[in-house]
C-alpha cells in the first residue's frame, strides 16, 4: 500500500459493483481489492487468513460473486463482497454456501459455531455481505454500504446478512438499517463478532454504478 492517501473524501472516488463472471474485463479492480484485503486483514490486523502473491482470497471468492469496490485511478480504497445465500459450491465431503451458514454448520475451523440461534437462511432474496474493508477516508465506509444496499434493492433482495464487530452494527443503525441480531456476541482469536440481518432499504441516492 502506498504511504500517501490522496483521496480526502468519499466523493472524490468511484464506487462500482463488479459482477463475476459478467464483468471479467474489470477483474483488475477485484485484484486490487484482494490486495487491499491482504493489507488490512493480514498485515494490519494479523488475521490468519490464506494469502499468496500479495492478495487475500478464500473459497468464497468464486465466479458468482458481486464485489462493491471504491476506487481511484484503478486502486481499490475499500469494498465488500456480496453473495446470495441460496448458492453452494464444492464437492466431495464439504459443500460450502456462505460464511455465516458454514460457520454455524461447523465447516470453518477457528470460526465460532454458535453465531446464530437458528439455522441461517437459504434464500434467493437474502444475501451476505462479508470482507468489508475501507481505508480511513471520511464517508467512505458509509458510501460502500449505501451502494451495496442500492444494488441489493435493484436485484430484488429483501435481506442482507452481516458478520462483524459490534461497531459495525452501530454503523448500520446510523445509516438507517434495522439490524436484527441472529445470535449472541461471540469471539475467537480475531476478536468479537455478531451475526445480524438487515432489511434492504429503499434507495435514497438514485441508481448505482454496475
């Protein structure tokens, strides 16, 4: 990561939704976002995540994923990953779906299995938002979440599931979401986490880039 951050406000950059595999021509932005994730989650936060060649990626970075990426001059400054909860992948003994559900089912070593009081949904109208990352630029985190909401509304989603620290829930509340905890606050070596769901809001900023 460059030491200098030239962007001072979220309005100085673009936020785009990159749909794979449709938008493979924009994969350079996805690769930049994967590099940002490595810099934030592995280098700064010391999470024991899989990484190679300067990028962080895992089994959920598949070619049926939507990435919301904030960028300037081709460099990702923040973003998030969106996945529908009714899709699965993998073969053999382990079939993955999405992070919250797979953790609940005990498929992710190191992740708490008591994230949810009830089995997480498998529903085409429910999406999961994970790998949320943002540089400390005023308004950037909020804008990424706004664009994510607007995209989910456009594709007919009714609910968005989150997994994050308690501060993430508080930020969602400030933005007008209505968080519904799916379980209790849990912890592992990476910190404290809460799984919660939010109803997708009516867009308030017009259409989003896609």
